[in-house]
């Protein structure tokens, strides 16, 4: 399925009934332009990059190396959190359950906000290990994410730049983010709990968040290994539209500034589409 055009959007703050749309066509100038801008940006950088961004309102998506597997590093913790919360929603577990002497809610907070590896492995062991989370992903029809090791095992191993284990494609990660957001795999209560933790993410502040306008709401999870720098999550546009973003970087130098620039380019393009829609409406009045 080809992405739908970015110009199909519902503007907010001018009139609740205004819909600015364009026919669904095989390609969109806005998408093509954004992909070109992103390609040019990362082409000027050393290392390799995988990018996917999806408008949660209309399904418009762009990607660069979107189907290429990249080492997830700690971004895998979103899948682990989601698997646990899905069990909570089914009544099989609770956020007050004790894990290594702490409530599960506290363990998850440490895992997402602080990216605590020990807390992650404790939660992972409670779920039944990597194979259990992998099976959960398969039952949710999320392909393109591979979970093989605990964090402790992952850190002991070397060669992450060429790793074929514990990897995800940018498109697969955005698929997971989309399902986390739209109620497909989590209840509203669990979704709100996880997004609040992601909003308070305290790691990697020089990545997706770094160059966005002050006050922009971001819910994200970072990942870092030797030669690996990642950030995935959600950005909220001025009109309330939310965009799921995954940026993976491996090798080369200055990966954090590059991720920050990628995020700002994506933000600008989606924010511009809102401003253009408002301008068009005003001209049509």
C-alpha cells in the first residue's frame, strides 16, 4: 500500500467542520519532497540512517531505509513495556505486582524514564524472557522486530554495528508505535500510563527533542550502544496532530545532532501542512 497524501488533514482552531483534502493518488508531492529533504540530510552524514514517520491522523508515511533492520538498543524497552501492559489489560498481571521487591509500575518507570537495564531484565524475566515478548509481537501481527537477548546478554556481546539480533526496521517500529497509540493493543488507561512515562523520558535529550519548538510535546524512548544511537516516539504538532517517528543511526559521527535535525525537518513539514491548510481556507472564504 502506497502512503496517502499529507495534504489530507483536519485543521483545528478555525472551524470544527473544515476538511481540506486532495484525491488519494499513488504519490504525493509533499511526501516526495520530505523524503528528498531527509535523504539529502543523511546523505551528508557519515554512518547509515533508518527513518520512518507516520501521521497518526491520516496514515501518511515517509521512510528512508524503512525496511532495513537496525540494532534497537534500548528502544526494545517499548515492546517489553507494551507486552506487560497488555497482560495487565487482560487481568493476568497488575502494576502493583511486586518484581524484585518493587511494584511493577516503579520497575516500568525506571525502564522507560531512566532506561534502567536491570529493571528491564527483571520485567523481561517476569514475562518469560525475550521469546515471550517476541511471541507477543507476532500475535499482534507486528513483523520486522526481532528480540533475542536480555539487556545483560546484549551488553556482553560485541559487534552491534553488524548485528542481526535484537533489530527492527524503522517501519516496524512505527507500526508498533501506531498500535500503542490507537487502542489496538492497549486500553486507554494503559496507553495513558505508557505515554506519560515516555513524555518524562530523561535520556537522549539531544535527539528528537533537541531542536523542536519550546513546549512541543514529545513521548519517546532512546537507545544507545557502541556505534548505535536511536530515538523513537511521538511528536505533537501545533494543531494537535501526532506523528510517530523512528530514527535509527549506526556508525559514523555526530549521530545525535543528525537525529535532532531529522526530527526538526519532519516537524517543520507536518506543521507547514497545517499552516498551508489554514491559509487555503482563509483564501476560500
